[in-house]
C-alpha cells in the first residue's frame, strides 16, 4: 500500500510543524484545516503543506 509522508506548518505560528502519514493527502489536509485532527486543532489557523513524499510501505 502506498502512503504520503507529509509536513505541515501552521500559518499563524510558523515555528509549529506537524509530521504525518496518510494514503489520501487531499482528504487529510482538509481534516487538519477543519479542526478534525486533535494534534493540529489546538489553534484555529490553517496549516500549509510544506513537504510531501509518496512511498510504498509494508503495513
């Protein structure tokens, strides 16, 4: 199964970063920016995708 590994940066607090993994990058970014992900919902700012890589992982 293939996944994206990604890094987000908070637009309101650029020193804050989040690293995650998902099989659907578009859906996951939308979830982060709508407050549905507890790790990034602490502040109400939007998160900017700053890096992503597509990779195959054995899970």
